[in-house]
C-alpha cells in the first residue's frame, strides 16, 4: 500500500505568492509608461478641440489689447504727421493724463456710476424682482417679466433714445409729474449723472433678474421650509439661507454687471454727451472725446488702458473675495 507524501503547502504557497507578486510588479512597472502615454494622449485629445477658440481669442481679444497697450505709449493721432507715422514717447501720455484735472473727476464719476447703477442698483433690484416673481401669480410674472426684459432686449441705441425722451425737459417724466401739479426739472441738465444712473438700472436690471431667478430655483425647498417651521422670517431666510446658497451666482453676476457698466458709452453719449460740461463724463466718454474729438489717439488709448486695469482689479477682487468655499 503506497502512501502519498504530504505536499509542503506553505512552501508552494510562498513560491506561488512570490510568482504572483513578481508578475504583478512586473506588469505594473511595465504598464506605467503606457498609462502615462495614454494620459498624455487623453489630455491632447481634450485640448485639441479648444485650439481654434484659443487662436480666435488671441487674435480678436489679446491682439487688440496688446495693440492698445502699445498705442498708449505713442503719440498717435488722427491728423498731422503723427497720423501716418507715430513715435514711441514712453509714459508721456500717462504723465499728461494724471496731470489733467478732468481725469480725477472722470474717475470719481465712473466709480459713482458703477457702484450705484451696477453693484447696488441692478443687483438689488434684480434680486428683489426675482424673489417677488417667484411667489407672484403667473399673470403678474408675465407682465412684469415682459416690461423688464423689454428694456434689455432693445438695441442699446434705441434704449438710449427712449431714456433721453423720458428724462428730457418736455419728456414723459415731466409730463407725468405735471398731472400731479409738480413742476419737473430739466433732468438731463440739472441731474445728468442721476439720469444716466436710473437709465442704466432700467436697462440692465433684466439680466440680474434672470440670473437670480435661475439661482433661486436651486435653493432646496426643504431647507427653507424647515427654517420657516423654526420661526425664521422672510428676511432671516434670505440672509442665512438664500444668499449663501446663491453666493456663486452673486459673484458671477456682480462681475458681469460691473464689467458691462464700466464700458457703457452709448447710453451716456446719447443722453448727455458727457455734459453739461464734464458733469457726466465717465472714462469711456473721456476716452472717446480725447481720441476722436481732439484727435489724440495715443492719449485716448491711455485712458482705455486705465479702464482695462480697473476692470481687471474688480475681477480679481470678486474672484478672491466671493470665491465659494471648497468643501
């Protein structure tokens, strides 16, 4: 009767495990270069479709910015010898700009126009309309939405002439005030900056309303219902629930409305032309007057470059101060 020799299980298992481990290490070591190449190929495949848009951005956005920046260091003009061949003059335009008494006043007017009509006006009115229309009747939402959005979809030149007709001395506003026995003022002459601020709020509120209306829909209803059950009023729910939830939309809308308002030109030019005098001459109006009215392209381009820097500063502040917290 033969006996089966016992198999050294431990030894065979160790050797098998060693072989498996060795083959695993070898395969992983062998797959690393391949996985790296595959990762690079995937990166190239994702980046390649973006190349045309990057080229277009560089051509139509970065190119004019570089050209404008260089032009601010030249004595380029619309007439005379420098119209054909301008010369590099260094920081002379900027030195002249900061010595110009109209420039500080224009900066102050731009900041007042920016904060009152965009940062405060359009955002607060847009948020208020979005919250009111959320709980309003369907008919009310349709009527209010039509009137508000109509100002936004109108061509800017048409909206500017409509605002001019409204604030003119013989315009709609004074006609309505006369119904109540109130003698209206010459708004475009006596209160030019206030007139363009109100017109810009009317013109741009629709954009903020649409942004906030979409953001408010993302607020979880169970959270607001729980807060209401706990006794939180509408104002507390707005401050502690709605605003923190839509914080990303607020930062985005603030940035967009600020940059849009910073470049407003047609509305002010049609309504007041920057006057009377320079009482409503913001930086875009001042740049236009210096470049095309007084034919100093280099000097006007220097003002445009300052506007570009102001817009960049506002963008950085919004991105850093209102950046959503990362969990």
